[in-house]
C-alpha cells in the first residue's frame, strides 16, 4: 500500500527540499538546446532534465508541462510516457501540469489517465482547474486518494489577467473571492489534519494573496494544505518573497522553477539546479 | 485560404442543422457495445460514430470527448487521431471537447496540438477553460483565428456544482457574474459583427441563464456569438427548452447530444441520430 501523496510530499520536503524543476520543452528552448522541434526533441529534453534532477542531491520533484508534449499529438504523449517512466525509475515525485478538469464522469477519464497505478501516464499529482466548481471534481479526488495520489487545484494564478475572475465574490453576506472559495473547498477535502494533505492549491508567487481574498487568518485555516507555487524566475518572483507571500503555508510549498533553469542548456542544468537549491534552502529549511 | 470557423459553422447549420453528436466512449458504453475497454475499443467506437454521422443527411458536427481517449495514454491519442482523420475525410465539423487552458506561452502548446492545420490532432474548434481570465487566452485566440479555427470557452456549465463560482460577482458598481465576465470578454473578440463569430461559449442547457447573470438584454449583446450547448438527453434538458433558455442565441446553438444517442449501440445509432435530428429541426429551423 503506497503512502498518501501528502505524506510522500512531506518526506521529499524533508530529504530533498522544496525545489521543483519544470520540464517545459518550449520550442525555443529545444532550438537553443540543439534539439529538433518534434516528439523526439521533447523526449530528449525531458530525459535530460530528469537525469540532471535525479543526479542532484537536493531536488526530488519534477513538473512536466503537458502542453509542450501534447503539441506533437500521440507521438508527443509517447515521449512524455518515456520521460515519466524515467522519473519514476529515478524515484522522483512527479507533478503533471496538465490543468485538466471537466464535469462528472468525464473526470474519470482524466483520473484513469494520470492518477491510476500502472497507467502509462501515471504521475504522483495532477494540476486541475475547477471553473465548474470544486464539487464537480469529487470523483477525481476520490480516485486520487484511493491510489495515494494528489491533486493541485488552480486558486490564485500567477498571470496578470487572473484578477477580475479570481477576485469576484460569491453571493451573500459571507461572500468570499473565487480564489478563496476554491481554496476552502479543496482544504475541506484534507480531513486528516495531523499531516500534510493530498489536495493542494496552485497559488502564484507573483501575487499579494490578500488581494485575492486571503487574509492572514485564511492562510492559517489552510495550514495542512500543500501549495504548488509557480511564478519564480522568468515570471519575476524571487525566493525571498516566499515567507511574505505564503506566510504559514511557506513550509507546504512546492517551489517550481522552469525557464530560469532550463535556459542554461543540458550542459548547464546541474549547476543551475544546484544554485537554485542552495538559494532556496536559505529561505525554507 | 480556409473560411473562418464561424462562417463554416453557420454553413453547417444551414445545410445540416444544429445537432452535434458526442463521441464519448465511456468504459460502460464500450462494454455495452461489445468492445474492449482499451485504445482499440475507443478507436472502434469513435470510427463507428463518425461513420453513422457521416451517413446521416442531417448531422454535420461531432464532438469527441478527449478525456475518454486520454485515459489510455499515447495509444488513446493515436486512436483519437484516427477518429479525427475519419471525421475530416467525411467533411464533418469537429469540436474537440478537451477543456484545455493555461497561461501565456503554455497555451501555444495546446494551439499547436489542436488548432494547427496538418497537426495529427487537428480539429475545427476546441473547448477551453478560462479560470485564469479570458485575457490569458489571447495567444490561443490569435492562433485559432489565423488558422480559420474556433474556440468555445466555458461560461455557464451544465453541472449542478457550478453555481457558487460562476455566479460570483466582479468588483465594483458595474460588477457582473463570472459567467457573464467570460461571455463578454469572449464576445469582444468577435469583431466582425456581420457574421457568426469564431469564439463561442459553452452554456449548459440545464440552466436558467438569468440565474447566471444573463439578463435577456445581455443575451442580445452576444448575438453573433456561437454557443455550444451540452446537457441534453442524459443530463436532463430537452430540445423544446432551447428557445426559452437561449433566446436570441438559439439560432447560434450547437446542440450536443451524447449518451442518449450512444446508448443505442452501433446498430441503433443511425435511427437514434435521425430521431434526434428530426426532433431538433422542429425547434430550430
């Protein structure tokens, strides 16, 4: 019986730290790396990143960006399957950044694909979108939990265009922001409050979370909820902001860095990863 | 040069009508059809549906549900590619129901996959989610438009759990619902108001749209916006509600039916499609 995702994530935090390396084979990076812009290129790119992370003593999490594999159709997914297999074999925790999400039984298809032991696209946790309401994801959450998998739900995203929608307030005197509504409903799923939960939030590090409806007190009520934090490096956030942005959630944070590491090319990956891991360890013990 | 998606959709409405048959190979349907629950099963299922629709004089649109192919990983996507190729060869308009959506350049990957002429997963229009704000989809919209493709953005979804999030109101005196915010921002992209637009909305037929912030006047301002309307049949809506639910948008509506047709099995598809097409023609000329 595999341990719950939250427990496994906490264990990686303790043994390897909070850094997560994105596997984002943008076409321009493939070209910069001297790779072909096709399925073979994204396979080589992904395997090189996994190899560099696996060789690092201080990183235990990778986050493939599925869109950059999907761009090449079934051949791209076959490449992703090889990359995921290499990551599993290396004992890395894998967060699939696919932003999936639909209603009802349609989500069963996504759960079968990503959160099912033995499936070719098996990962440890999946990013999902809850535009349809967190309640629509219940079946997917159930399947994840049963398999020891995790889910990260978009709550306050790192992009500049997110504000209007995500700060809209729900009806009634106790209205909260959309970001907070999602966060509270996800946090409710983490019923065992004695450990890090299996259901987490994507919270952009480029934001002031109180602008998105998270007062300091709100963050405390989420205290066992894991956080996936993109927005570092290329998108502008720097590690020292982590305690200020995430407050009591800082110890739960997966700190995701992609292009600012990947731009160093295959030969420069190891040094770039080590530098970021060192810098991050100064901020989150 | 291919005609714009909206023009092509309007042409199908005129020649074939508004019915869209979902290609939703739920595992239980595969079993009921006597097919294997694997990539070969979804391929056979999808090809059979495409063949039945192509043989019908009164249906010109299919909507594969990507999750049910994705469930089988790269092999499932290879099956989907075969189904999409068959649909293209049959001259059908294909709406890929994938609910994709991310920020910035990540969306380029999804556009490359689905909305690029010659790509193995090429379709005519893609369903997307705008939790990150419609503005984050700008690049995807641009790429769709340049290729004569369309996009349907989730606005008011057919599931019961959607209400809290989608009825939240944006800040300020002129606050609108999340559903309406998305709708207005999508409609703004349809700059040529003399024809049906390329950018549409997913509006569930199971809803009272005024509950989601669409007063009758709001629907009139969307008058050149296409609508993808799920929720018929299995989810409970019936065709005669269309004029009441969609008002001035009824003539723009893609009426999507899946399980209530698919449950008839391969042998019963043609009759089920004909019956629904007849019934729908009574409602939308």
